């Protein structure tokens, strides 16, 4: 079992490490509690990333990206996860918020939508969640009804990150053709299309400001549909699997920072004539965080390896999101406790990280939803309990 990494990948990882420390961390005092960084700041950072050859590191080479593996992607997102800027839900400055859906576009759609996003000229958002439906597609009430060569769409989406910044929306709707429900389909809808508007902006405990998206008799041509009618849920699941996998390195990077802060403080803080680092209760908290961090990292790398092999990693993605996000919550909670009253201060990043960690247990599928996915696989008998080296039945 080889745990070494390609030299060029490690060089890329180190370059991103420097970029994060030199370009992003100094901005925390200004933007750590903001949903996103200002557009002009973002453009400047993206230009620097392009100059350094870091831009679009995770996208396929045939589409203008760096083409690194999923495992490599995890190494890079660990470094990006260290910093609180941009916020967790905002697009990073090193690659566009894209998802795999647009890779399924036809040639005309790729020219209009995919490549402008890859080059950083356009932004998009992913509109799946509804007031009565998130991970459960059967509850989706947004309808796209076929009328001749157009679809008429009505419905409401909520908690849509970057809907206010997006030049177009990747929207999922239950599709009705010739009076028959053919399943969920994906549509690309341009900003400014009549009938589509922003609704309420949600003020959350974490620095995220998602939006309600209202669709009132929105009419678009059939050419705006991605893939076949009814293919939308498979596209959405692909998006969700990758997104849940990436929760792993993002939580690992932030948890490692929390652990480092706790270690540094334990070494410098003295109470009753003794360093905190010499107190067993503190040592055990730090040891638990370090052990859980290592477990989350190995679990993430295994899931990413399966993705690189073209294997099904649906359950592994749920396991990664569940364990890594909850590990991050525990690690930052311990770090805050070790800091005592100082940990509650906004002079340190821990209180923000605590709010951020709590929000991750809900976004992109709650911990309960991940447990349901894992348990469903267990009871189905489809796969071995040993997911690392499955036994022949």
C-alpha cells in the first residue's frame, strides 16, 4: 500500500500553502465574517492564481484545467481549508464553483456556459433544495412542463449559495412531458430570464448568506436542458457525491488549524505554576483530536482513491462527510475549551470556526441524512462490511 505522493503534486500543494498564508490569511480580519469577498478582491486573487499556474487545478485538462486526481484535489483543499477566507460556502479563488453537471453539456452549451466559468468570466449556482425537499427528490415540487419546444417552470428553491452572484443557475425540476412525470431534469437558466428572481436572503450563524430563488412562469427552450429528460437526479447525485467528498479535506484543514492553535496555547499558558501542556486532561484532548484528524484524512484519501479508479464512492462520500465534519466540530470545541475565555473572543478565529463547524453538520446533506445513506447500504447487502478490501461472497 503506497502512501507516497507524486513530487509535482507536492510542489503544487506547497505552492498553494504559500498562497493561502501570504494572500488569503491576511484578509481574515476584513472578510472572515462575510459571505464572500468583494468582486474586485476576488478578481485580483484569481489573476494572481492564474499567473502562478494554480487556477482551475481540479478541472479536467481537456476543459482547460490542471487535471489533478481526486486524491490530489484533497491535498489542495486541505490547504485552502486552513483559512477562513473566502467563507466555506463561497467559491475559492483557485478554481471556479462548477460541479460535474456542466461536463455533461452538449457542445453548444459548453461554449455558452462551461468554458466561461472555467475561465473565470462567469459564475454559476446549484439550485436543488426546496422548502419541502432537499436530499429527497420525491418531495420536489418545482415543475418544468413541456409546451411545444419550451419548458414552463414554476417553483421555489431555498438556501442557494451565490444565487446573487450567479450569471446562470443549474436548476433541478420535476419534469412533465405529455402529461407524464418523467422524473427530475436539470436546466440552465440565465440571470435576467423573465419570471426568475431572488427572494429572501437568509442570515445564518455561519458567514453564509444563501438565497431563495423564485420561478414564476419561467419559459426556456428545450435546448437549455442538460442531458435527457429525467436524468437530473443522477447528475445531482454526482454533484452531491463530489461535494460531500470535498467536505473531508475542507474540514481536515480547518481542524488541523484548530489543533495547532490549541497546541501552541497549551505550550505557552501556565496555570498554578504548571504549563497546560503538562496536564493530562489537556494532553488527552489534544491526542483525541490528532487521532481523529488522522482517521478522517485516511478515510478521505481512500474515498478519493476510489473516485480516481472510477469506482462507486457514493457511500464513502457520505462516510467522509459524516465523520470529517463531526471530527472538525469536536476538534474546534476542544481547542476552544483549552483556550478558556480567550477562545470565546473574536480576536481569535476559534469562535468563527465553531459556528462554521456547526453549520457543516447540516449543509449538503445533514449528518442524519448521511447515516441514512450508510445504513441503507448496510441493509441492502450490496457491498461488503469491509469496504477497504471487500471479501468475495
